[in-house]
C-alpha cells in the first residue's frame, strides 16, 4: 500500500530535550516536506527536499533541522524544543512535473511543556 | 511577503445547499494552485489548477482559477454531511514543492 508513515504519532516532551520525528514513504517520490499546522494559521512549510542531500527552507524553519540521506526517509529534528513548537506536524511526499499532488502522513501531535 | 487568503473562514449550511469557497493569493513565482480537503486527519488532494479559466470537476466539486485577478473558487453543489471538513487552498511557488497554504475554510453541513 502506497503510504507516508510518521513516528511517533503523539509525543509529550519537555523543553530542551532533543527529539526526532521520523518520516518514510514507499512511493519512490523525489520530493518530501514537513509542515506544522496551528489553529487559524493553516499549514506552514518548515523544510522541503527535492532529492537526496538536497533540502531547502520553507516559511518557518527556525528551531528545526532535517536531513535527506535516503530517498525514502526525511526525519525532522528538534535540537532544543520549546513550547512554541507545540503543534501538529505533517510529513508529505510527492512528485514534480505536471502534477504537484502531495501525499500526507497521518500527523504527529507534539506537546512541549 | 507571500500570502494566501481564504474566505469565509467558517461556513455552516444545510444538506442540499451549494457553497462557494474563495481563495486569493499574492505569491511570487506562482506555478500552480491546489485544493485539499482535511477531515479529522491528513489533507487529501482535490484539484490542481495551473491555467486560467479551465474548470476542473470531480463529481459535485468544481474549481477554477483566475490568474489575472489572482483567485480561485471551489464550488460544492448539493452538499452532504460528508462534505463537512476544512478546505485548504495552497499555492506552489518557485521550484520543487515550495508550498504556501491558506488558513482554510471550515465547512459544516447540517442534516
């Protein structure tokens, strides 16, 4: 089954404790992205990657890191989480060209206390 | 600063009504506009629009883009309770998959 998976789905952590949210896709897509979704603000792109070892900042990259060492994986790293990073995070993958359709993962709800 | 604006932000209708959702944008290096439906989970793709004036349809849903006036509309006819969701408008800019999303329109369809 074609899908994007994220882990963990729910996470409660404390300020300053490094964490990683994993994302994996099995559709051989070149493009992968991370978003955060906050009430009233819609989805905001954090980082995106056009291929292995190629990443670029979205609109809200501060406080986040990413890496793309393999085509299928695109982890999101919070080196020192803060309460303002409490949010719902989505990973997505897709292709370029005629269609820009993105396939979204199920989401990770992160709470930083 | 690039932005995507949607209106209304919230809408309550009854089954059978027709609704029109609006999306306007101010984005540099526009490439395409997309509509998504988000229920209690991840967004799912509805339409992609790249050219002005060409309507895209899928069942009771249709959408059109006006690149001169920088807006798009999403129409839903004969609404059903299953149409209740947040509808997101997004613009692809620059290259690759550099997206900017609007805040969404929350549609509630009452029986």
